[in-house]
C-alpha cells in the first residue's frame, strides 16, 4: 500500500469508534446498603464474615447505622463513639478496603441527629404562646408563667407583647418580674401575647447504646457545631480516618418550629418584626395578611435549616475529607435548595408501586408507594442542576411484610428509581448478624433484609449485576432532560394551612397537587424535566438558546406552572433570559402576586413594572407566543398545544407506547434507560428525539449487546425494539460510525413449541425444615401442594428435573419459558449452568446448551422465607428478640405471622421450550 492510501486508511479508521462495551463498573455503580448495627454489638470475626458475604454477592458499599440492641445481649453492646466502637470502625474500614467495600456511616445513631452531648439548651426547640385579655386604664397584675409543667424548668421568656384593636402594639417584656406582668395598660381592650421558647423533648428514635438523648436544634448553628465536635473528638482521639461519606436520614423532627434567635433572624431576613404581628401570625383565620406572615415564617425556617444544618454539616465533612449524603424530605425547607446544599442528594421509596406488570406476583400484604415519580425527582433535580454526579436512594423501604418480598417485586421499583434519576442506590437495608445467630438472625423492622439470612440472597447476585450494569450507564455523561420546571414554593408556603409545613413524602399530594399535576402532564407529553428553585433561577444563563444552570447542565426551556406568587427579581431575571435567547413557557397566566409581607408596597410596584414588559394574555386557554430578537415567551393552558409550539421534540415512546425512560448525553452521543413499567410490552419501530445514526442496545439483565436496526422516517430517527412487560433496555447512540460490533439479535418465535408439562421430579437441594424425599410430581407445580406437611412450611431450594427430546434442525435458538416462578430460579441444562431467572418474564435463551436428542433440565427454584417464619410463629418460637420496636407489621403493629396461608413455592405454570429465529 502506498503512503497516500495508508494515510487515508488510518484517517478513516480514526473517524470511526470501536465497538462499545459495557462501561467499566466503578465502585459507586455497584449496589450499596444501609448496614444496621444492632446495639453496635459487633465483633471482628463477624464484621469480616458480613463484609465478605456482601463483597462476594456484589454489594460494594455499606453505610453503618447503629440502632437499638438485641434482647439479652446487653453485655456485648458497644457504646457509640467510644474507643472500642472506634476500634471496630477502624477494623471495618481496613476490611472494607481489603474486600473492595466502601465504608460510610450515619453521623449519629438511629435518627434524627442528637444524643448524649446535646443538653436541653441545644435540643430541638418550639415556640409557646399564651394569650390574655386585659382592660386598660387600670393596673395589670397577672401570672404569666408558662402553663406547661414539663416546660417550666426549661422555657425561656422571649417576648410579652400588647395589642389593641386600633393597631397599637407595645413590647412590655420589661414589665415582667418573677413571672408576673405588672403593667399600667392604656385605656381600651388589650390582648397580651406571651412568647416562651420551649423544648420538644424529642429523643433520638431507634437510638443505639451511647446515642440516646435529645434531638438537636437543627436551626441553631452553635448546636449543630457542638454536635459535630463530638465526632471530631472521637476520630482524632482514636486515630481513625473519617469515612468516605457521612449520611443523614429523612428529617423526622417533630414539633420543632423555633430557635432562640428566631425573631432576630426573622427581622434580619424579612425586614420587619414578627413579634409586632403575633395576633395575625397565630390567627386561626387564614386571611391574606396571616398567609403572608406565615409565608415569611416558613421561608425563614427554611433558610435557617439549610444554612445552619445541611450547609454547615457538609462543610464540616468536606473539611475532614468526607462527603455528605442527605435525605431532605420531611423537612420544612425548600427541598431543591436543601438537597442542593449537600454532596449527594438522596430520595426514598416507601412502599410498593403497582404497575400491573404481566406475570408479576401480587401480594395482598403490601404498602402503597408514597414516593412516586414526581417525589423522587426532587433529589435528582438538585443533583442535575448543580452538576453533582450522583443521586442516591433509600431503596425498598416497606415494600411488603417482612419475609414476603421477592427480587421480582423489587425490579419495577428499582426501574422507577432509575427513570427518576437515581444512579447510586442503597438498599434499605442489611442487618449485621453474627454467623452463629439462630435463624432468622438479627433483623430490622422496616427493611427488605438484603442479607445472607434471607433466602432471596441465593439468587440476589444476579439482581446486583443488573443494578451495576444499569448504574454504570446512568453514572456516565450528563443529564439530558428537556425542561426546567419552576418549583412554586411560595404558593405552597402561602396557601397551605397551619404554621410549620413539613414536606414529607406521605403528604406531598396535599402540599403540591397542582405542581404534581403539571409534572405528570409534562411527562405524559413525552418530555423529561428537572425542578428548579428561585435561587437557582437567579444563577441561570442563556447560551445559544439553551438555559445553563450553575452546575453547567443545559436545558431547552423553562416551564412555569400555574403560579400565583413569585419574587419580582425572579420574574425579571426570567424576562432577561428570554431576551438573551431562552424560551419561557407559562402554562397559564404570569405570576402576578408577590409572596410574603415585608416591604410589600415596594415589591408590588416592582412586580407591576415588570408586567408592563410582558404581553397580556387576553383570554384563558389562549396560546400566545411572544418573540424577542432571540428568545420567546409562550403562554397558555393547553399543555400539548403549548409544548408543541416550543419545537422541542418529545419522546413518543412515552406518549404513544407508555414506556418510561431517562436520557443522558455523553461524549459520543446519547444513552437511554427504558423500562416497560406497564401491563404491555412493545414491539415495533420506536421513534427517538435524537439524531445520531448508529445505536447499540444493551440488555442489563443478561449482558447481551448489539447494533440495533434503525431507520429515518420523515426526518425522525427510529429504532426497532422488542420489549416485554416489565423488561428494560439500555440504548446508546453514536455520532460516528462504530466498528467491530455484532448486530442485535431480534427474535421471531416459531411453531413447534415443546410443552414440558409432564414427567417432572422434585427434590430439595436445601431446605429448612429438612425434606429428604424425591417426589414424582408430573406437572410443574408448587411444592406446597405436595402431600407432605413439611413442604408447606419449609424455606428451600427445590430442584425440578425432567428429560426432553429436542430436534435442533431449522431453528436458530430456543427460549425456555418458566411462566410463573416462586420466586427465583437457576437453570441447568445437561448439568451446565445456563442462567438465573429472578424477574418477569421468566424466559431464557438456552439453545447453545441443548443437544440433539435427549436433554436433562434442572431448575433450582428458591422460595421466600414466609412459610418457615409463619410456622415458627404458629409453634410459638421466640425469634422477635430485638429491643424497642422489635419486628412489627406494615401498620407498625406487633402482630405474629401465624395466620399466613402457605405461599406458593417453586414452579407454578406451563414450562415450555420455544423455537426462535434471529433476524436483523
């Protein structure tokens, strides 16, 4: 070859990409778990045993959370942060490093933060108000001591204020002496409001030994500093390295609505004195002035929590070489800003979602998932707009009753997490349990119990592989969501009843119904989005028509839902962004009101002046497009009509076919995670909003990959996809041709299905209680139907065996379809391991292991522990051996499982071999 041809050949080769492999699985892509230390009664041998089991199975991260202990085991408990405890932590860190398991820890025991170093002064604080009516023109002498005996020793008098019906207000605190108010009131009717700063007396929930005590005052900077100082003393005194990550659970601080300097902070931030408006602040009538004052109160509480708690905690961790992972939900603060103030925002699933997936076992003993798509996106939105790489999740809290949760039930809710932006999942959770502990070992009441004592552990490594494969993609590149959606926090603060407003996952449907409706409507239109708060809008810029966040993430437009209240400077900045080239979408009219009460007249004028710059919407429902020299403003109430006018291409997989997805961008193009979270699958040409010409498909269950069939129709890229109900797929597009890659194997089922409905035998590879028999069962059916009393109560791995004749001619491959599996299965053909089926549909390609003629099929099916534990309860065996709450049911009741009927176990349907051909 001459030099010119050689140069041309090398140049063309450099323009192409080599075949994409699965991304390397980094440490954070493997699943991790919360690791409950009961009583911190750990020892080195069992620390090693537990970590080895985690590492071997594929869990590569643990978060230590100490809680209450085990009954009768007090002598083995270790005091939190003692020298002995720190020795155990140091050993754990060394073993984790050896075994490739990252060691994180809770910055406390149980939850919320608090403990023995939090005295009553620094404990969670509440406001106490007492009201008195007095007549003026005569000397007033009344006892104003706090009227709660529990509060008497700790309550501090803050203000005594007097108000008359003509708007007069006096601070008469100086007239108090020894608990009595001595004041010569002017003529008229007066209301005296006495304000005390009291305490909630809340103690740490589920505290471990050495962690008991008051919950700290999260709104007070000094209280938080003193709390963290206790950790510094322990780590430095014992020469232990700070962990990779410190964790904080959801905010479950009850009744804490104040802090000692709140009135001073309120005046500093809101510009007026709250104490001069106590009657309106405390009014049960929700008039406009009261609503505005309450809004200012809630904003101040939010500011203090973020500044004095999460920001200070993160700065402290960072100064010690650690990072923070935090659950903001449940708190009274702006969720976006709170999540954004830590290193890794973490959402939480709470219950089981119902997607009506074909073939998925339904269980009557489940808890409905309170954390839907709209709730899960708060954490990922904060991560995306700030440029943080990870969004984590507390995963599988209270899916079903203990001992009844299968791997197959977990997958759909894991997929929901993925499409919501999670890419760094943590199981909730795994309990440290000594190897010698009697089954079922040590347990925590609300967890799925992802540990070696659970029978699902046998096949869980296949689930862990699935998670690692998915997260290796979802941690790659950057988010590529279409829109930013404004979070109408001031509408929530101003319109919701009450005073202290907590954003718990169980009540968000009440807190933000219109916002949730907007989010779901946008999703149904085929778009994905991230939420944005006022403070992050102020840092937005516009480049080439795209909105760029402070974290460097790009969006095509911003949507402002039906919002009444917005700070004038936020609306002004939005208009400037439109003038710079951005697209603004108001789903109805513009926000016309300003939130809060302070400096109201001036802010009204600012808002009025801004509105003069905006085109007027003449009639409800009308869509108005206002073009600036670069950008534009679109106003209207019909989502589909309004969003279509943006020119931004939606993902029709969502609108037409009901598939759930998330899209990310990378240096070579884009990649998608797609899941059929519905009662139907999809087969056909699937339109995509991207334009890259080459697309690969990756099956995260099996590890298969290949070049997809694509075409362009009317300028739109389409990919041929086969996806059954409950299945998921990963797509990756490339902006250059790729080389050395095989085509994806599309399946065509053929006639000649072999039904394997007779001739089965069953024996037990593992069983407890033990079963030594072999059964001729003929049809593939649950072993609880056997004429054997032990079979109805055993936790086991049963092996179903059969022999079949296969003619391999004229077919490319075979699929083994097990129909209904209870609950997971390892498949062997001719004594060769083929694969593990742990989620619907229970189908597996098996052709390469089949031979012409006679073949031996062995299917090792593992059931749940439910039948064994219910039998133990019927016999009265004491296994609930844990302090405090012990093991309770979904409704937090101490109810035994003795009335459970035997759960079907093993194969429960028609087993068949399906001949298939491959096509490109």
